[in-house]
C-alpha cells in the first residue's frame, strides 16, 4: 500500500547533516500540525544521496504530500487518543540505531558520518520516530476491518490482463523434523541455582535487576536495555513467560520460568490494557558434545523408520518433532508474515538453504545443525514441492492474490479517509506549491 509504509525513512530528515544549510519556513499547516521547509529538504537530500530522486520539483511535491498525509493521520490520532509509550519509542529507537551501527561499522563511524555525538543523534531522532509510530498505528486502525472473500479473490484475478500478470520467483514447500538436544538435569539445576542467586541479590537490594541483566542475560535483544522487553501482548510471548508476566505485581520478581528459549526470571515494570512491560534475565543451558551426538542419533533413528516404510515423513514429524509450530501439519513450514507455505528461494537462509540446494522434490536431507532464536536444533528436511518461476495464476498463487486484493482494498479505504479529512480539516499550503501536481486533489481549497 502506498501510505501503509508511509515515510519509513522520514525520521532521518531531522538529523541529516545537510540541514544546517536550510533556511527554514513553514510550508504547510494541517490542523494544528506544521510542515517545515527543512522537513522537505532533508528528506529530499536523503533520498538524493540514495540515488532515489533527481532534482525535479515533482520529487519535492511527492515528499510534501507524504508529509501532509502524515499530519492528517497524526491529527486524527490525537483525537482518537492513539499514543505510543516512551518505552516503545526507546525500544524502536535503540533497535534502529543498532541497525545503523551494524551497517556503518561502529558508533564512532556513525558519529563521524553525522557530525554529532551518538546521544545527539538519538535525541534528534526521537520525536520524528514517535510521530512515525503513531502514524503507522493510526493507519492500522483505519484499515483494521478490511476483509476479502474467496469470490472477490477470483473476480480480482479474472480482471487482470493476462499479459500484465506478474512473474513469480522460484518457491519451495519444505517439511521438517526438529530434534533439540536433551539438557541434563544437572545442567538445568546449575542454571536454576544461578538464577536463584540473582533473584536473592535483587530482593536483598545487593544488585539491581537492570545491572544483572546487562551483565549476564543471554537475550541479545534486551540485555543492553537492562532486560526490558517493551509492551507486549500475551500472544507475542511464549505461553509460560506470558503467564508469569501477566500475573506479576508492581516491583515483584518472578520465580524461575522455563521456556523454549531457556530459563528466565522476570521483573514487572508496567501494564497498559492488554500489554505488559517486563524485564527479564535469560540464561541458556550449555549443551555437551554427548548431547549433540545423542540428538543426531535420534534423527538417524527417525530417518531409518521413514526409509524402512514404518512411518511417513508426516507421521514421523507428528510423533518425533519438537517444533510446536510445524509438527501438527506434517512438519510443513509456513512464512510467518503471510501464512504461506510456499517460501521464496531468497528467504531461505543459512544451512537450510544449503540443504535445499542439494535436494530434489521428495528427497530427505541428512541431519544438520540449524542455529535458531531458541538455540541449537538438529533437523532433517524434505522438499514437499517446488514451484519454478512462472506467470502468476490462481491455482498456485492464491495467497498472493488474496493479499494483493486486501492491500488494494485497504488503500481504497485509506484514500477515502484522506479525502474526507481533507474536506473537514484546516489546511494551508505555501503558494509556491499551488500549481504542483498532487496525487490527491483537495489540498488547496
């Protein structure tokens, strides 16, 4: 959708180094929101540095219109009391900056690139990022009730000019059987004892939860932030973790919780509606070479059952696989973003990709190690089906057409909303843009 991914990079504008040369003035007013010349110029310069635009006035007009739409959404979000918390902003800000640092190489190189300290960059990014997050949340609310029916999908497909149907890249359907190395009782007790010691130090006031999380937590996404996860719904958390998080009281530290990720202790921070914010310390048990070998032998035994005809791959997945997401559907892997079992070749990574490249349809791999978010897993995979690149059709690409139609309907709903808000909102735009060609009529009244 044109504006559902609206202004993903716009928050960069507020700290682009070129802004020092911009003489600022107000270009537009939308309700109580303003658009500055520097907002437009900084985004233009950023896009130009990426080779995305030329020097035409059309590019600045497009950027201005994107900003005008954003301001409409922000104004409505205030009316609807749609907000993002400081914690959510900080988590997104830290995550974004971590990506920049990884991309450019170090904090020092990032500071040199922008000519500012890391903290200054962070401070200048904060408000634009908050506005972007509010905008996205408002957009989601506007289109949240859009649905499509099977008959609509079929009609959508029939309307396509057959010469204009897109080319679909190679895709695979892959099944897996996952065995996770057994963790010894001795190792589990070692981890529990360590977390008990942490808990006692926190409760006795000898150490803060934040400090211990920074020093010892093995969750790379939260350790540097003192273990803080930000506001999460129950469905976004592992079941045992969610139960503990939502039952905690202010200031309390949980007992030890075991999940597929390892062992945790949690500390309550805050709760807002159906979301809770907690800190946690994660410790992962160490796996011995003996336990790794045991997992491989287990998989070898499963393979023997399959090759000897004692079980189908699907039956073996249901009976032996330790992956909860796939074992009940014959081991079939689904794309989590669109629930499609047909995985584009380019999305298959690491050792899984190397195994896929070796196999033909119907063939089963040898056991291999796959490093996942939950730790070490040993797998065998089977190529259930291969879909070579082809012109899109309804039989093979139903989900793609369904998602395409839903996106189209969402855009139509958003377009209608924008036009209604244009009519009912005070809008003033600088006369320099009066003859510009906007996507939406109605900016000038």
